[in-house]
C-alpha cells in the first residue's frame, strides 16, 4: 500500500526538461590562425624598374601543435614561387622563409599583390601574404610642363625636355604634332636618353601675340606609353607694354578706342612717331612729352577689316606693332574659318 502514495507523488512532479541541442556552428566563422609572420607585413618592395626582378620574403612560424603542409592556392600577376619550399611539412614552432619572385613586366604605377596559401588541416584558414610596390614607367620625361618665362624680343631662348627609357629596346622618339612657325623643335639623342629641344623665335611671331602656351606631342616606341603631351609657356617682355595688345572694334557704332602704352621699367619715354599700315583706321593723338604712360586714340574711319599700327618709341629699337581689327557682326565668317586667338595668350597645338 505504500507504493501507491509514492506513485501518486511521481505523477504530480514536473517533467524533467530535455537537454537543449548543441548550437549549430556558424558558417562564416574563421578557424583560429596556426601561424605567425616573423617578417614585416605587408612586404614593401619600394620603387622598381619596369624590368627589375626582385624577391619578397615572408617568414612563417608555426604555432600549431602538430605538423601540417602548406600549398599555393593563388598568385598575383607577375609572381612565381618554387613549390619545393613547401614540400616538407611545417613542424610545431618551426620558422620557414618563403621566397616569392616578383617580375613587374607589363605593370606600372602602384601595385598591390598577394600569395594565397592553403593547408592540409581543415581546422586552419587560408593565409594571404601581401606585398606592394611602385613600378616605374618604362619611359619618363623630366617634366611635362616647362616655361621660358619672360623673353625679350631679341632673344631666342631654348628649353629641353629630357626623355629616358629604363630597360627594353633603345628609345625612339618622333614629333607627333607640327610645331608653330615661330618654334624650332629638334629631337637630339644622347647618352642614356633623348632631348626634345624647343627654341622660341620671337621675330617670327605675328603682331599682337605676346604670350603663348605651346602643346607638343611626342610619340615613343614604348608599348604602354606611345604618346607624351608636353606644355611650354612663354611671355614676351616688351619695354613698352600695349594694353590691350590689339585693338578690336566689335560694334559698328563704336568708332573710337584708346590704346595705353606703359613702360615696363616705369621710366618716362617718348612717342617719336605713329603710323597705320592699311586703310580704315586713323591715329588722333601725337603726344610729344615724356611719360611712363602714354595714351593713343584710334578712330575707325571705314569698314576695312584689319590694319597694323606702328608706334616708334624712344626706348624701343624697333616699332611696337599693334593689330587693328573691325569685326563687323553683319559680315558672316567664311565656312570653316578659324576665330581669332584671344588677345592675351596664344595657344598652339
């Protein structure tokens, strides 16, 4: 009879909770690393020539408790690795230097790459050994833009662009654009490179052109650098500066414009004579006093399109040439006509 009360107590007791199932493993969980790198990471190879082969060395130390093999899974472009370095297993605590050959052929600029290693232990992750470098271009020029600065009308200044080729075939250059008529451009081969020598001839400039930005194109025989675009600026330093450098009448009702002449050195000068070559324009003033600043007024007297004003000054060996133009808005430009360049700076391509 004692069994019945005990049985009733067991029936009233709460059920024993079931053991929870173990948590499923996360699919994206990375196994713990079993190696350490004993060399700086990433490996910086610095600046390399386009045909300069170097080696990147990675020191690998095993912190595993048992031996394991390494194998190459992937290599960046230009890398090669002797598989014999990985033939034997890495022992616990062992440090092994893995050497990778880096060939930058076909690459240029900042480059980042890597070696991806796998193991025969499923409890290890893949290992990525990274490196970076700066691959110098095969052909270089010392500067893409240079300046002749201020040039006196009687000077013929020269500027050189220095080209070099690092490795590969001998450098060959050719002008890919026609220089302006007032420029002399010559390619001169030399030891270790070639020079593009450009000479400005101010006496060949058209009247009114006092500054310019030249665009010069040079072709090379380097596959990745077939064309260089170079820039050369200059400015003519006249003792007397005309402002503006040309007088342009743009409205039919405008018949009078002023031309200011200013001494660059600020010293007084005298206008000896002024004359107009061509028809349709007339100089009204004939100042005789010395002054660091002179003003001439020019009247348009007809519909002539252009003429040339010559101003003889006491501080000039040759007369100042100032173009005179009338842009009649009623006159349609001929088909394909090139507009006049801006008065301050001339661009030549």
